[in-house]
């Protein structure tokens, strides 16, 4: 007699079910507890499982899953005092609830039992077909059925050997909790193969079988090689399933698996070592000629001593001795060594040797040798590049540190002078001569401090990529004249001669960034004046080539200064560097001038070169591309008369106003200044009332 198992059904409704069971010839079997219900549901003697659930049916799917009712098409529920049946669509998880009377109950129960019998019969037929096609089942440790949707396994058969020497199948099929029952190297394979999405993907691809080899842990603690085959099937209702077996494989199969593990890589040699006999056998040789068997300790060590290169050969011989390999393999499943060998072709090759045990009894060691010369050379190249980059970074860091140290002194010096002269000027109020002297020194220190700050800000803009080029027309003769005026005054103060020669082949007007070109030339010419104690500084300008409307113009600056040593020529264009750090104490400066110059020349698409002899002088060549302004018509020079021009200067910087006024006075113009826009408006208004006006107003 077959069972009708009932779980958590109310007493009143249980009576109706018990009566129905009697009419259908079923044994009424009430159970208490989920574990017993699950056990009875899995029994082949159980025809039907009925259970009660809340009216909202919120736990229906969970209950069916807990009972593992994969072969029950429908389940009975009790809700609101009425019999209902919920038709469970396997694989979809949808339920259709219908009210039932007593007559329909008997019919429904019979239909459910018939459906389950049909499903079980179809499953048994699939199992028989699988068993017929796989003679290995008789030798298997485990035979089980696995649900591809959940990866849950159900044991169908377990051998005596499996029961005595290995663990229950649940230990090997418990998800992450099973990791300790597999060899660590094989665990990723197990996870990737038996994951539900992997099994579903394999079935969807149309594959019928999967065969794989791996190692499982025995009760004795060793890892034994096994082979598993999964056969995918679908029942009459299209629901997926898979039958599988697990069987042991012999020593030869284990060795084959070891070789399969390594043969996909390019190798030079594979040898096996019999640990007890100290005898090696060559399994594979890339050149084709396999050396015969021999004593490993003698032959292999002798080859290493003859052909291995480097200072660590003695240590390598010890590590690759039989005792050294055994000691290393106690701590790790495999060990690797890299070393250089002088090969028969006379070339040095870098070999990587990997050693591991081929069996669990540790009686055989496999040595795999690969030629990794290309990788080693690439690694050496990367290491050299890293060392060069590290050295450059350390040098840059040291240069910046030295720069900050110098700047702390360079900035404090003019600041102290400004503060000191200001104090003296306040104390000397009424003594116009003394106050004028203090103010003059304050102006000199302030201008020097401003040049330091400008250099630092320019370098910061260049390094941050915020230095942009302008593209404007400028008169080349006026441009050079402006530079000559500034450099001539600097040279005159030091008692130097300054000369400028301009070739006739340069254009009258160019299009480019005149401000950055001016800054570049003034930096180089200013350095020439600074580092020249006597003699002269000259600049020559000429066009060296023309392509279309593009001129390449060379600016050559010569001086008779202190010169630069050969060793320092490479670093004078680096930020925060000077040819000789001792020059800072004598001449001052940030060490940024030539770095800024080099960066500006690079931005403008040009080149800068230097030649120098210590004690004789230096020569700087700057070549820059400049676009010829073809809209400008050549004309004869005109004589300029500025005496009648009246200019108003507006700037909140008093020093700038005074300097500009003085420059205008030197070229014959009359200049006045005010410190704000409001004062400028008032000054212009008053002059207009007197019928006077300014020809120019210069506003910052």
C-alpha cells in the first residue's frame, strides 16, 4: 500500500483527506516535522504529500521547495476552511488555485498520483538508458542525479568503497562548504562546472555529456584522482535533469592529467625523477633527442655547474638537488626557479624550472623547464626603465628641495631689504635725500622679488599645461628695438658692450606670440649679461629658411662670460637647476630661467642649443618658425616725433606708473599717472574743461 503523507493540516480538514485516502486505497500517514516530511516525500512508497498553508499562500513555493517535490505536479492546500488545489508548473514556479468539493477532491488526488507515477516511470526509463550506456557505473564510487537548476544532488547508488574510504556525497555537493573536500588546485574547476548557470548554459548549448577529472579528499587525508561524467536529459514534461557517476582513475591516468596540465605551454624539457632510486627519465625534449635515464643527483648537478651562469650557481645546485626539491615541496604543491644557462649555441638563455609531485605518495617528481629568455629580457628592460625613472624622480625631488632652500634665501633677501629700507625711510622723514635713497633701494628689491615670483608662476603654468600661444601680427623691427632698449640699459649699468645685428632677409612683420618670444630672448640675453663680468654681449638675427609663408628665424646670443662646463650643459634646461649651484650665491636667481626658456621654445615649435667654454663664454642658438605677415607692404622707415604727445597712465601699482612714465619720457613723450579709474575720469574731465586732452590713456 502506498502512502498519502500529510503535514500541518488542521484536524477538521485532515479527516476529509484521511477518508479520501481510504477510498483511493492509500495509507494515511500524518507526520510531524519538516525532516520527516522530506524523508517520506523522497520515498518511492509515497504517492502524494499534502500540507496546509496560510490563506495568503505566501509560503507555498518555499514549502514545495523544502519538500523537493520535483515529481509532484500538484499539491493540496487548505485555505479559509475550503479544499483547494494548487497546480505547480515545474520550472516556472506559478500556481493556479481552484476551489474543490469532495467529489473533485478524489478525482484530483487520483490525477496527482497518476501524474507522479508517470513522471517517476519516465525518470526510471531515463535512468535505465543512462545505466545501459555507461558500463562504468558498476565501478563507480557514487551514482547520483543532479538538478541543473539548483545544482542539488540526490544519491542513487554509493559503493562500499565510497562508504568506507570517502565521505558522504553531501560533503562533496554542499556549495562553498565543500571546498575542503577537493584539492585546492581543482576547486576553481568544480565551482565553474557545477554552478547552476554553468550547467544551464551547457544544456542550452546542446551538449549531452560533460566529462572532467579532479581530486577528492579521502578519509585518510590523501587526494585521489576521480573522473565524473554528467549526462543531461529532459523528462516528458521538458524538465531538465542530469545523471552522473564518480569513479576512481588509476596512476597512469593521474600522470596523464599532470602532463595535460603543462603541455599546453611552450616547454623545453620535461623529466620525471624516481625519488627512491634517484633516477631521472626524460619524458619530453624540445630538440627531439631525449637523454637516456641516469642518476639525477650526479648528471643534473653536473650540468648546472657547467652551464649555469651567475653568482648564485652554488645555491641553485643545492635548491635543485633531490633533497632540496623534497624540502621545498613539503611547504608548497609546486616550486619554481629561474636561472641563466649557457646553451650549446653559445647564447645565454633564461630558464624557468617548475617542480611538483606527480603522485600523492610523493614517489615521483616532475621537472618542467621553459625558455623564458624573452620574458626575462623584457623584465630586465622594464626594471632598467623603472630605475631610470626612479633616479630621475629622485633627482627632480632633490632639485626641488634645493630650489626651495635657495628660494627661501632668495625671497627673504629682497623682502628684508624692502622692510629695512621702509623702516629707515620712515625714520628719515624730512631728509629727502635719505628717503630717496631708501626708496630707490626698495624699488630695486621689489623688482628683483617680482622677477622671482614671475619665474615661479611661469614654470607652474607651463607644468600644468595652462600656457597658451597667441597668434597675433607684430612689427619685427619694433619688437627687436624694444628688446634692445631693455638689454642695452642692463649692459650699460655693468659696463658691457651690447650689439644687435639683423640680417636683411628677415620679414618686416610676422604673426606669432610676440610676448612669449620676447620673454624667451630676454631670459637668454639677461643671463648673458648677468654672467658676463667684462667684454660684450651680442645678438644676431637671420632667416635660415623659408617654406611657403613660414620662416625659420635663428636668434644667436653670444657672450664673453664665465661659460658652462661640459658636464653641466645637459642639466641647465632642467627646472630648479643651474650649471653650478655656487653661482646662486654669487649671481642669485631661481634656476628656472632657462627651463622656462626651453619650455617656451618647445611650445612655439622651435629648438634651442648651447655651446660653451668655461672662462671663454657661451653661444645660444634659438630657431623658431614664424609666419610671415604677407598683408604688410614694405615701406621705407619713417622718422617718428613724439614730443607733442600727451599720455595718461592708470595703474594701482605706483612703481609701474613711475617706470612707465620714465620710459615714455626717454622716447620724448609726456606722461602723467593716476592710481585709479575714478581719478583718471576726473583728470580727463578737468583737462577737457581747460580745452586740453590726452593723446593716449594706458590702463592696466
